[in-house]
C-alpha cells in the first residue's frame, strides 16, 4: 500500500510561499540567451565539505553550506540559519480545520534565500521548468513573490544538464531539488515502500551535484539527508552520502521536482553595512513585523508572525478552538485529526528549537561589533520552554509515529484515545485542560522571550547608530482563531493521514 507523504517524512526545500496564489499570475523570467555552450566530457569539483542536515527540514541550508564552503565562505548549517533569519522566524496558522506552526526555514524560502545572497553579495540564479506539473505550480508561487527566475521551458540550449555542466566546469557545485523516491540511496527505500513519488505542490529534497561524466552518463552527488530515518539514523560515517547515479536516475528525480535549480557563484562580497542590515532583519523577524515576513501582502491577517505566532497558538490551546478544528477537519476521523495536531506541533517546534538554539550560538560570530549580551540573555529564556515542546523522535521516525513521553504527545494522543472510548469530543478535550494550559504557558513564555530579545537587539542597534526601519511596529495579537487558510495547506492536510 502507498501512502501520501506525511509532514514527518518530508525532506524540505520549501521554495513556495504559504500564501494564497492569485489566479493568472504572470511569471517574471530572467532573459534567456541561446548562446552555445561547450563543456568537457567529465568534471568534478573537489574539496567540497559534506554537511549533514541533522533533522528533517534542513536539507536546503545544508546544501547551501556545502556550496558556499566550496566557494571559500566559512558558513556552516547553523551560520546559514542565523544569517538568513530563518532561525529567528516563525509563522502560525489557525482556522477551523487547520492549526499549524511553521518554523522559519519553511516560510517563504526563496525570499529569505534572496535576502541572504544579497547580504553576502553572491550571484544567485534560480531555475525551474514550467512544462513540468511541479514546475508550473512552483512558477505560480515564485512569480507572485516578484522573484526573478529562468524557465527552462523558454529555451532549447538552457537545459538542466547544460546548467549543471557549466556550473561545475566553472568550479561551482550545484544545489538542486529532487524527489527522494528516485534517489538510489537505500536510505530512501522507506519512501519507495510507503510513500510513493512526490505530488505537484509538494516539497522536494535538496542535494548537491559535485561532478558529472558524459561518457559514463553519471553524476556524483552529496546527499545531506541520508541517515535521517529508521534503523540507520545518525551521521553517515560510512560515507554513503557521497554516491553516484545515472543521468536517467537524476533526470527522473530532478524532473519530478520541476527541475528546480539554485546556482550560486561569487559576486561583490558582503555589503558594507552587513551587521546593521542583519541585526535589523532579525529584530523584525522576532517581533513579528508583518512587512518583513510578507511584504506586499501584510493583510493576510490569518497568519501569526514571530513572537505573535507563539502567542496566538498558545491562546488557541483551549477546548473551543480544538473542538472547532476537529469539527471542520474534513475526510479524516477526529482521533486522527487530534493526533496529527499534537504530532505536527511537536515536529515543527523541534525544528525551530534546533534552528533557534543554533542561531543564537552563531550570531556573535556574524555580529562581532555588537554587544549581544542582553539579547542573548533574553532570547535564552525561550530555550527551556521550546525544549519541553520538542522531541527528536517526532522528526526522525519517518513513516511511523514513535511513542514518546512528552507533553504534546501525551496530551493529544491521550485526548484522541479518550474520544475513541467515550465518543464525547468536549469531554475528551476538557479532560486534558490542565495539559493544554501548560502547553499554552510554554508557548506564551516563548513569545515573551522573543519580544524581549527583539527589543534588546533593537536597543543595541539604536545605541550603535544602526539604522532601523521607521515602520518597525510591534503588534501583539489576541491570538483568536484566524478565519482564512491558504488553499495549498488545506489540500495538504486532507491528503496527509497519520500512518501508524
């Protein structure tokens, strides 16, 4: 039997916005030339360091780290999470059948990638193929964010394999999005056995191509995701992250992910006011400045951002909101809906806990001239509360959900079991009201810490004469249930039953 990908078994390279997509968006493509390209028959970029992504969701920054380190930039996975602002970002969604928290690495990935490349003065080219079903969906969302891209479908000579050859011939490994179903590594057998190929509108996995051989029709890749699932969980010390595959296997995996390609090369170097720009950006992300998250679409009021994301979800931990969530959750039985809620909250909190904690460790390296002590003291107050709502088993178990003695798991899985026995939804939920209150306390404490940290960093910027946007306004929302939800997330939820 095949199962649709669940959120715990996805290896993410979210290039897509979580916003509603306007109908009839016209893509904004970069100019496509038809220049003839000449390539060697075989080439490989040597001395590319391997970066393991550690948990689900971090494949894209891990792939970027490999590419950037090969270019001479000393930026590990944690540094990228900090410098992109994704470690200090969070979004919540709450409306009828959907309650979710999305960690920063999953939120509008292309815009934060562009911010990061502009900050470091890197040359970035983004490619996709709108003639594929996945690529067409990606194009609609990328175009709506006003990001520049090249469409492979617009040219005969600009092809995925030619871009691969040209990049590697110039000494730059290439990060691409692929469907793990088609990757030959045995670590992805679990996807072949239980999940199936990726669906259009889904999310792909990032790998790095380091070499190619036209004679043998093979490529050499570094895969940051091996070792994440099942019995072989852990850093792949046996070197199986470095493997080759045929052009046919590559094309199948790449095409299924719309031939999405991220091409980086050296540019002008970091901007002059690097520290001020990064510190200001992080401040806005922590405080939930809506323009910083969704420039041009700030009125998408159903999305909570930054500290407000945690606060809103905390205030939604009550009988009425969870009952409404279960009532409107279509095509899935209520016990499964309840279990999904608890499991997915723990997955996303675990991802953000690691991203936030590691970003705090990296930030002093990125902002050496700033006095960050007050900021770090305030931000660190969130860590014990994030830890209580996190557990590695939630994101390493793959297809099956592993039982664990955690607050979120015990609350929501216990609630579901109670409902199965009593068939009384209100009593099943209210029987865990104390646990829901405890979860709420932790979420609101995280929100408070993020606000204090944002204010501390803002003060440090002012004292060091850094330039902050005059429109930086902190708005603490009431956390009421949000009224509208992006259609793409509703569809995803309806197609993602819990597999046990």
